[in-house]
C-alpha cells in the first residue's frame, strides 16, 4: 500500500549534551509508519513528549530523520534539493500553535500573507494583491481589503490564526501541516477554525496532518486519528471507530481524561492512569506504557515492545493484548 | 492536622454568613486610551462548607479581574471602583493592603495561578519555598517542615520532594507542589486560576481528582476560573458564566448544563466538541465586545443568534429563572430558550 504521504519506519533521535564529552540519545520518534491518502485529514494526538510535534516537523522537512523515510507523492523528501526542495516547500504549508508568536508584529496582514509569494517568486508581483485578498476571503476574513491593512495586534486570537492559515494557503499548497492549530484560540472560536480547515480540505482536496493533544477536537475534525505515546503510534484508525472502540489502553486512558460537560462528573473521580509519560531520554524497557498500564501483563509487557498489528475497525494497534492469539 | 492561626490573630468569622460574598463589584483599568470598566456589577456568594463556584469566560471576559479583586492582586493600573467583598462576615474590601496581606491572603484566601512553573522560585528548594511563609509567621522550623512534608504527601508527591529544586520536577509535580504551598495555612478559600491549563490531559485529570478530594475532606471553598465549561462541571457545584464584564448566567451546575437560559451559555455549551457524540459542535461566531466602546444594549447582541430589536437599545438585567439560578436575557424569564440551528 502506498499513500500520498507515506511514513515508513520513521525515527528521530536527538543527542543531548551531558557533561563535557558525553551525550545522551533522546528517542523522540521511534519507528513510525503511517499512510496518508490525498485529501485526507489525519490528526496525530499525544501528550507532551510523545513525539507528535517532532513528527510534524519531520514531515515539513524542518527536522532530519535518523532512520526510515518519508515519501510525498513518490518523492523521498530527504533527497530533495534545490528547485525540487523549493517546489516541496510550496506544496506543503504549515501553521503553528501560537498565533501571537507566529505573526510578525511589525508587518501588516498584507505583507504577512504575501511573504511566501515574495520568497518563491512564482507568481508575478502584479498578481500578489489579488492572491492575498483571495486568501483572506478564503479564510473568511472580510472585508479582505480592510483586514489587509491591519497589524496583528489589533486582532483576536481566532482572527490571527486565520491570517496564519491564509499565509499558508496563499501558495495553494496540497498539504497543510497544522501544529496545535486551535489550542491557543478561545474555546468559542475553535469550532470555526476547525470548520474552516474542513472546508479547505473538501473544497480544494487539501491533505491535512494536524498535531494536537485534544482528542475531542480531533474526533470532530479529522478523518483518522493516530495516537502517539513515547515516540510510537500506539493506535491509529478512523476517528469515530478509534473513539467509540479504543483498543489500546493508552487511548482508553486519554478518552477517560477528557472533561465533558456532564453533571455526573462532579460526583465521581475521573478514571486516570497513574504517573506521567516517560522522558524520551529514559524510556522504560518493553512497552513504554507498561509502568502506567492498568492491564499490563507481568512478565510480558516489560520485555515485549509490541509491533503494530491490524486493528478491527481499521488502522493499527500496538498492544500485546491485541496480538493474534493473545 | 490542626488548623493554624497565623501570627496570633483570631479570624473574624460569622458562622451564619456565607464564606464569600461579592456585591456589585466593578473593576476599572486606566489605560492609554482612557478608563475601561472590565467588571461591571458582579455579585455572587459562596456558601461555607466546601462549595466550589466556577467562573467561566473567554479571554477578556473579566473572570480573572473578578478574582484578582477578591485576592487584591489587580495590576497597578486596575482598581475596585465599586462594590464590597465580604469574607465570612468581614468586609475585607475595606482593609488596607498591608492588613489584607498580613491577615487574609495566604492565611485565609490562597491562590493557585496558571502555569505553576512560573510561580516557583527556581533557585530555592521546594521545601524552603513551602515553609517560607510559615517561618515568617513565627512557626518553628521543625514544625513548619513537618507540616509541609505532610502536605506534599497529601497532594501525592513522593518523599524527599522538599529537598528538590523546581527544575527537577515535571509540570504535574510542580502544580501539586504549588497546591501544597497554598494549603500551608489551612485557607478557607482557594482561588484557582486555570490551574490545569498548562498540563497534559492525563495529568490534568489527576489534578482535578486531587482538587475534588481536597474539597470533600477539608471543606475548602473554591473559586475556579476556566474557559472550559467541561472542566468546571467536573469540580464546581455552581457556575457563573461571565461575558463582557458581567455575569450572563449563574446557577447550579446541573441546572445550567441541562437547561441554559442565556443564549451565550447555550452557544458556549453547543460549541464544545463532545467526544462521545457524532454531532458536530455548534458555532459561536464573532469576538467578545470591546469594552472601551459604550454598548447601548445587550453586550452579547452582536453575536447572539436570537437577537431582536430591543436587544440593541436596552440592556437586560439578571432575572431569577429558578432556585439560585439567574440569567441575563430578555427571553430568560419565558422558559427554555428557543432552539438554535448550527
């Protein structure tokens, strides 16, 4: 099987200085394989230290991989150079978590959105204004001509994130990598931003890879969800199936931790897993989740790091309890 | 653990009075563009015996200004322009800053702010920070250390945490340490400003469980500030929805979740993505009002799906719609709100 985007055994290691000469390897992403179809939205869900952001950066080729490869539309992206790399950068847009930090306070919205056009020089300068206004219209910032004259500080978090999306869309990318696109946006504006991403996905056939800690938002915005823990994808499948029928104990723990507005919550304690995610510099042996796992099998889970196996309902799951015959 | 009375003071406590009563509070900020009234006519009470009230709002709604007025932690350009704040029968808003700091803050009202990482001193061991105020109040070192060690244990931190520096702790552990510090003087009221927003979801759930336990076993009153109505419903007996510096709706959590009577509450609830539902969340378009500009009518009118002419010219008052349940909409008194699409 070969998707539009294909991740094959992708690992990313960092080397952290310890003392004068020693370095400690940090295994941020460990052997991730994932196929993403054209026009699909896949959400990578995990907590801090899970490797989700590093994986997103690897896909943007902002981070070199240590092992494995990432293939986009037939091209291994590690091999791209020169004009091919520039073409790749036009094809893959990015939006980041913090719309307060990602937009220059000294530039007007017009200049922010036009920057990619200026850098790449593939669109005649005479057409820049029209392209900028069209991008602003596409993210529902109107009247576009008036918004284009504004500075980011005069806008709300939701409006700024729209500007960031317009900036990414102005080069008409085929792929959008979105790192926590709504986590710093007010709750009331999140739905709109996610609906906007869905609209761009459907109307332009855009492929979206989003990175988030918010399983509930992923459930309603993505087609598929991949849950990461300690650098691995522990479970991946169609969004509704993964949430309604979680197979991995970590996915279940994440689901139990989601605060839903339900009067009954107050009367009971939340079912939570103990402890905290491990440091990628000191991973437990075997399955990295076993020290926190409520259903770990003594003698097995601390030695076996389970491989991904096909999951009923679609996708894959990496848990010994899901292995055939287990 | 016996309650500790700091510096030999006897708390002025009226057993019949509510733990906290905020009456007609207005907070104003002086800015380069003039005076902004960011809290306007806010009143609520908190019962004794461990009631938790959630203050829910978007950024800029005024929720943090309300609690900063209660804790006297308003920034320099902010001031309480109107209203009274009464703690267990004593009008604490009349105290001097000096007296408030000595007698009220930390000993009777403790604060846990957003981002525990930032509120710890990086060059002091956890134990030294935790016992600092006790020592300043004249508690012997050994007693202060024993007391704080017991609290660290209570919030679920391992033995020896007091000897560690903040950078040696994870985010969740730091937040637990900050909660332990807030408890050193057995406060009657705990003000929690987004105490879990910087934490991962699984750690957030652990901290929420801890807060629930503390509420049950110690009967501490809690003011819980959050933008997340789901999170508030996990802890709070009552919630107040704040918008444009005013309370839009206040009531028991159950009643408010089951039948919101203000359109803003209704939209806020509809916009929460439900993990176990296939139904897409609803929209709440637009942005909160700019309070530098006078709004003649209802402050939510510009975003309200149920708006009609009267809303644009006349400001609605809070009306009682049920027992302990008030809402601020011309339609609130008529029963359940008409359905909104989307």
